[in-house]
C-alpha cells in the first residue's frame, strides 16, 4: 500500500481544545501511527507517557480511541470483551473508563494508526447503540481511503491551523462511519445475501407505484419469506413494507415540488390507493399536509 511504509513513529499528543471547540461536540486529543517490528517490545519506548501502559496490567483511558491495524496481527481484550484476535484490516474502539489491553503478535508485529477523542457526539452514538463495549472490533479490510484519513489527520495535527479541531472532528466522524458501515456490510457479505437484498431493492424501486407481493419478491430472489423480511430489515433498517412506503413518500415529494398535478393524482402516481391514507401518511412523516409541503417547496408561502 502507498503512504504507510515509513517505520518512523509519529505522535501528536496533548492537542488543545478551547471552549468553542468543545461546543462542536467532538474534540481530538491524540493522533499518530507506528510500526512494531517482529519481536519488538510493546509499547515501544517512544510511546507517549500519557498513553503508556503495561500489556500485562492493561490501562484505563478517559477518552475514546479508534485504532486501525494495517499490517500484522495481535490480540485485544477489555472488561466487556474477552480476548480476541485482531488482524490487518481490523479497527477497534477503546471506550473511556474501561480497562483494556492489546498487543501485536511477536511473530508478526503490526502497523497501527490511532486517534483519540471525546465529546457529546460520540456519547450519543454509543447511547443509541451504534457502538457498544461488547462489540468493539470491526473488520473493514485494508483500504487506502482509511489510511489517507489517518494521514490527513496527522497532517492537520502537525500544522494546527485555526479550526484544526473541527477538521479533525470531521475525520473522526468519517472514520467512525466507515467502521460501522463497512463492518455491517462485511457481515452480510459473509452470508452471501448482499446481491439478493440489492436485487429486492431494485425490484421495489422499479415497481413501488403498483401493488407488490412481498412473497413473490422473496421467491424471485431465492429466499424464504420469513428470512427475507428479517434480513431486509437488518440490512436497510426498514421492513420491506416500510421501505416501499418510504419510496412512495419520496416520490410524492418530488411530484409535489416539481409538477402541478393534483394531490389525488400524485397520491395514485406514487402508489397510494386511497387519497385519505396518503394525506395522513404524508403528514405523519413530514409534519405538513401535501398542500403545505407543495407551497413550502415551491416558495408560495414566502
């Protein structure tokens, strides 16, 4: 891979955040990378004192850290997670106020990138179940995009231009989004169902304006109906029926904004059989009636 061959350890620690930075919702405390050779002691001597720890005793931090292993393999464990193997392509999230320990295998060493952060944004994501202490390890693969994000963060931390905390916060948000989505995608890839779910989504997109028999769709993609419903909800966050409902509402928004069709015509062209149901569903979703939405998006109420 390009851009990660240097064995020079790079640490940017004690990054300063002012009161205005704290209001952004995410501040970064440390970022860096290092390569651990085969049979080299870990952590190495140049590891920042603030983050130094004994592998045997472990440590507890007051912040989150997201680590990415690009070469080699090793082990990770925490109070909430039994010891497990991590390998090149793995990311793992350290949680504040929780004991943890990790190390590379002596036979392989490893190359690691890390970034440490805290704030109400990540607290909110953890609170709502996007990240949890029981499943802190994500397999995302070896991706140049992720390496470049860490390298960009290191560059930003080195220069520390005005607004650098906000730039680093954006990088952390991107990294967390990749960790979450790529790991979730990999779990479906391992089940060999990604193509089937995507085929169902295409069928829905092509036919949402008419009645759709979900059992026939399941049969079309060679999946049992019960298994299809369960996997589709896990993959998209919507049940098949909810997904079709959302497609119809989105289509109605486009027609309300860009055409002069009547509300009744829009309801039928969007796949709603009854006008009253369309109006009720639309208001439940947007907090506006179709007429109010049209007036708002066409600038008629300004």
